[in-house]
């Protein structure tokens, strides 16, 4: 029988035990005033009373040790899911605590984890925490218990802390509820967890732009794959994609020490739900309040010490997009964690719908891509039908009969409901729109509740399922805000909807309650929708209500002002499906909108008509033109396009041309589908006639890994696209096979004579000859680009060697962010991978590209005079060489006497762009550089930490000052040290000095601690620099105020602006008259 959560049974001393409410331990309700941890543990040992009731598991330990007074035996509370889906007990050591021969020595620290620590008698002593209870005992031949007095206070706190975490996590992972309205069917996460797709972005530093994504084999690979090893990982996923379920599976693995799991050897696992941490700035306070209860035995300082001193710890922050304080002006520990200012060496995982504003550069991005067909089948077998193959085929058939749900069922949470409802409802029907399916699903919720209400001794619910106007308005107001927030307090929502209505929708499972801790240890119940789609469903009803009023004059632009289709696409689709007249207003509004919403509009037309036949004309029109899927399209637009292509394929509509514009990732041979960089999949491109796959152009491909298209991928594409007549790969990032052996080519493909062409890394066009499987090359002049990727470098070097052997001139060799140095001795270019470019004789133009963006510049690359001259002599046909990138440091001059006469006569054009944005060209007559200011005339000098960089910067400033060039900004990033005593020079961290400069307009000092004395010296130096109009302290610690009398009067007369931008991002301006900071 299920236990009533409100039933607080009492321990012998009258203290109630925690029930099924998920709150922990003896400190939750007890009166432990003045008690010690030792006394509490001894009390537990004397009584042999399990805290929170008995459990069917772990009873063998209870009987075995029931007469040993020195044994601690604490069983965790029985929760409802224990009876329904018990998890497998694993008698594997969770944590180990040893004691030294000298008790005093163990008090010095927390290092109590050596499993082989010996006692005086040679017995092996440790502490074991099993899957269901934890017992302090020997692992020796005698199996004697370990006395309590041998544990230090820190060890006891650590044991309690870890057991408290395990108890808390068990409450969560034991109550997975696949169908929200069936509350008596709960599962342990391990019984139902099925991996969806995981992909990662293989970049060195975190990037917010579009990039290629690579698939991971398993969630376990997230921790073992060396390509994404980092102490900061972001897990991105849309609502319902399984982010929280993933964290619960990790919690289960940790608690049970699951073999092969990445959590197996983790000593401390912290999982916090971000939506519950409103107002709690300290992460340790959050752990204490939320994970340990309101009156825990372990305090904040203890928690900090345990995490800091543990062998291995992992912190998971779940649901950053729901974090109430993410835009707080006061810095929180969460913000510090993201910026690597806290837990710098502790692995942290953040799950979210979108990227936070604050991110450490080392952060690695992983995303969940939802359920593919394999994952769906696995879930149905694992959690719905078992080994019943007939039932499995019925559910799969019902999904195929409802193609409009294909996109929706990529969301694991929605598919789970679909699978269970399809299995349990014999009257399951075919749906012509998503609106129709959702209406049916809501009806199932209500029917189930009505049937339960007919049973004896059950609560009666009498709310009309069609009467929800107040809920509609509540949902609309929540989702139409600029910052959507779909969580309410229970008191607030009951006040707006009424107690009876609230209880009904809670019983339906549409509402979910969650107890939340606040900064003052108080706890309140928060309410949210089971999934955001439910909020969109009821919000759409309110929109229909507004737009269907007689004589209404509501502006649709104002109504949808904060509701972007890419964020709430189903609000639009549901509204069109609920009322055709309303749909007639919304569809034209979308058609007038910018951003390529024409494809999404067709889906809204589908909802409005309620039948695919009603939109076939629009689909025909779309497919008669080139259908484009771009890398820059948001996920909603890509999904809309894919869904329309599925409809076209299902009705035999030919697609004249499909253009995958910089969004192709790979072809999944196993599942026969095209995978986009966004993670979306084209599973049914069988009616496409021309497939154009374009990649990045030569100038931008350097930050992207080359995409290798194997023979198997190429042939799989041909066979999957049954109507294909031509396929073109355009872009230097594609690496196609050198040939396709004729024995691999099916006869049907030879007879179809599909035109297959691609552009290689040299810019040459090739077309496949089906007779021999080789490529026929065009006569265009070859050019060659070599990127950072090793695979691309190997490929390009092979091509360069072949061209050189054949004596074919290379019009341009572009080294895109891969140049390391030139070896004069071996006359070759060394790439960043270590590979060497030796075939340079036929190169006409050498373009050495580097870092051109803003921000932190990579390591400097110094090109000496000897290297430059050696490079020019090695390239015998060279006409031009260009260095473009802020990391290159070329010689300030090339003395005429060291220039070989042959180089002077060849008159090779040598140019480079320096860090100020100025272009320089070498004058062969005197060996000096001729300066050319950039088009915008902006000159900036950046000086960073490296000594070489500071020496170079000093020389550049001297050259510019001597030439009278005005410097817009002098930027000192972590390079400022002090000002000389006479205030005439800046001292850099390397010891270099920069004298007073009369051509600098702005002086920026960043990432430096500036005390009052330094601050006044900087002001005095600024006074000497007659052109400085602005002094900026960025991310610096500066004095809170300055005596106005100490501020140079000349700065006030010149009205110099002194700014301060702390790490919070706020801006302040120094009041030169008062000496204090004023917010800008």
C-alpha cells in the first residue's frame, strides 16, 4: 500500500521522521538543539531504529547487525516507487573511510579514503555505503564492526553528507512519471531511461555561433571522450529533451556505483535544480538548504571543506534557463562558477535551453537531439510493451499513420506520452494535425480522472474540461512576457484559479508541484506546467478568445510582440487549429513577417485546414522552387522545412532542388538519413531531384572541421534519394573519396547516370565517371587552402605534392590559421600540427592567414628576417606573400645589405597587417615598411602579458609616435604594473616602460588591482599625456572614492572621462569634482 506523504511517524523520543516529502534526515523536523553529530550517530546505533521507516531492501544488514551496539546502521525512508519499481541493490563500496593508528593524526584533514589503511592488528578497516543502506564495518575475515570512536568528526560529517545526498537523489530518481495523469505508476529512472542523441561542438574554445556538431556514442562518452574534456560543460536541449532525466540517471549511477558509468568513481555528486534557488547567492547555502534539509548536521563551511578535499567531485546545475537570479545585478556563486572564479578545478555540468551570458572560454558544448527511431523502439520495449513484438509493431504503426506528429515525437517527453497512450487506448485514432492530437491527449487526461473518481473512497472532481478561461489567461500572460516565466507559488495560482480547479489540474497531472527552499530556510511550494507545450496550448485558447471577439481591434503585432515563432511555435499552430477564423488572421500576419516564415506558415495552414490535403497546393508551389535550409535558420524553421519535405515525400511531390546551405553534417548510413549541423535529420528525401550541398568558402572555413564524405556515405545518399538526378558539393570543407570502385556501385546507380560533382581544396571542379568510378577534373586554375584540421592538412599536402610533381602552378596557397614557423635549415613551412610543407616551388601567391577577430589573441608568432628571406627564396615562382593576422610579429625592417640581389630584382610584393589594423608593404630599395592606415582610420595598440609582446608593443608605439600617427586606443590587458615615481612612464609587468605619449586618445587598463597610490599615479600620468580624453579601468579593483583635492586640476579642465567597469558589467564614471563614482 502506498504511504501517505503526510504521515509523519515518530521515533521513540517523539521526533517525527521524514516521510515521503523528499526532505532529509534527522534535522528536518527534530529538536536537535545543542546536540552533536556523535550523539546523534550513537543514538541511532543504540536504537537500531531506521530513520524514516523500514525498507524491503537492506533488511539482511539489519538482522545481521541487530545486536552489535558499535555498528551504525541507517536505512533510508521508503518511498512510493520502492514498491512499484525497485532498483537493483548493488553491494558496492560507495565511500571509504580509514583510521590511522594515531587518532590525533586523522583530525588534521579529510583525507580518509585509502581503502588499504591498516590497523595495528593488520585488519583492513573501511566504511561501506551500499545501494540501500550504509554500514560502518570491517572488510576482514572476522567481519567485525568498526567502533564509532575511531572516526574523526570530519569523517562522520562526510559520511552523513554523502548519505544525505544519496537519500535525497533517491527521492527524485525513484518517481519518474511517464504519463502525468497516472500518478500511481512511478518508475525508477534506470527502468525507463533511454538515451536520445548526444552531440558536441569540437571547438577549442566555446563559441555561440553556428558550427559543426559531432555525434557521441553514449552519455558516458561525455566524460570519457578526450575531445570534450573540460571542467565546464554545457548541456543544451529544448524543453522535454531529457536534460533533467539525464541528470537523474547520473544520480542513480552514482548512488549505485554502476559499473562502467562515468559516476562510478566520483566521490561527491552535487545536483541542484536552478529554478529552486531564488535569492540564494551562496552555492554552499543552496546545498545545505535544498539537499540537506533546513536544520542539517553539516553546515556551509563543512560542505565547502568536503567538496574541496574530496578525491573527485562533480557539480550539476540543472535548468539554468529557469534560474530566477540569472540576470541579478549582485554576483552569485552560480555566475562565479560559470566564469571559473569558483570550483575552478571541479567538473561542473550546466543544463539549459540557451547559453548563459557568462561563460569561461574552456567551456565545452554538448546538446541533446531527442529521440530517433532506434531510441523510440528501445523505450517502447523497455518501458511500455516489454518483449511483446506485436504491441511494439502496433505502436510504431500508429506513429507512421500520424506523420504530422513525427516532429513532435522527437521530443522524448512527448513521445513517451504518445507511446503509453497509443498502447493503452484502443480507440487511438489517426490525427490530421497537432492540434487534433493535443486535444485528444487532454481528453485522455480528463477521462482517466473521471474514471478514477468513480471508484469507492476517492476524491470527486467535477470541473468541466472545457471551462478553463482563467487558466488560459494565466498561461498567456506568462508566455507573452519578454522574459517568459511559467512558475507560480501555490498560493498565487490558487488565488487566481480557485482551489477546486487547482486540485483538479494537479490531479490531472497538467500541474506539477515542487517544494522550493529560499535564502532564509523557509520552504514554499512552486507550481509549473508538466511541459511548456501545455502552457502554449492554454495560451493559444486565450489568443483565440481575444481574436474571436466581435469588433475586436487588437493589433497582432502588439499581441505577439514577445512571442517569437522560434520560441513558441505551437502557440501559433494551436491557435490556427482551434479556430479557422483566427487562423485566417494569423496566417497573413506570418506571411508579412520577415525571416523566412513562409515554410512555418504552411504548417499553420495545415492546422487551420485540419487536413494535409488542404495544404498540398502550397507544398507543390514550395517544391517547384529551390527549397533552402540554411545554417543560420533557427531550429524551428529547419524543422518546419523538414516536416514539409516529409509531407511532399508522402504524397509523391517532386522537389525540384534542395539546397543545404552550410548546414550539412553527415549522412547516417545506418538510419539512412541526412544529418544537419543543428542535429535535425532528413529521413525522407526520396522525391528530391537536385541536391546541392554547399559548404563554407575559403576565407571562413578555417574554424570548421573538414567534412569527410566516404564512399559508403556517397552511395547511401544516391540510394536514399530515389528521384535524384544531380548532386553537387560546393565548398572547400568537403573531402570526397579519390575514387569509387566500380564493384561497389550497384547496377541501378550506373543506369540512372546521376551527375555527381564537387569542388576540391584547390578550387578545381570534378565530376564522377560512372564507367570507371574516377573523377574527371576540369581545367580551372588550381588554388589550395590548408586549414587547422589535421585531416584537411594531410589531404591538401598530397594535392600540393602532386601539383608540384606535375609542374602545375598553384595560383594561391592559403595557410588558414595553421602557420607555425619557417625552418630555414630544411627550407620548409611547419604547420601547427607539426606537418611540414616542402613543395613550395610552384606557388605564386602565399597567403598566411591568422587571427583577425577581437578578444584574446593567440600566442604570438615571430617571423624573423632570416625566416622571411628564406621563405622568399624557397618559393621560386612566388609573386606575392601576405601575412594577415594579429598574432604575427614581423621584423621592423630588413637591412638592404642582407637582401640577396635576386630578391630585389624579382620585386616580390610582401605585405602584412599589424595588430593596429595598419597595412605595411616592404620597400625593397631600403628594406623599410611603407605604412598604410586602414580604411576607417582607426589605430589601436594592444599590449598583453607576454614579454615578447610587451617589447614589440613598445617599439610599435615609438614608431607611431615618431611618425605622428594618432593612436585611438592604447589597451593594456593584464600587462600594467605601475607608474614610475616621476609619473613620466608606465611600467609593464615585464619591466618594460612606456614614456608619456602625446598621440594617445584613450588609455585602457584591464584585469589589474589598482590601489589608491597607483590610481593617483595613473591620473598624474594621464595629465602628462595631452591628447588623452578617456581613461578606462575594465574589470579592475579600484578605490571606492578619491579625495577630490588629489585629482590633477588639468584633468578637470580638459574634462577627461574616467570610467570604471567592474566584473558585474555595470559602468561608473568618476566625478572629478567630488571624487566618487556615479553610475552611468
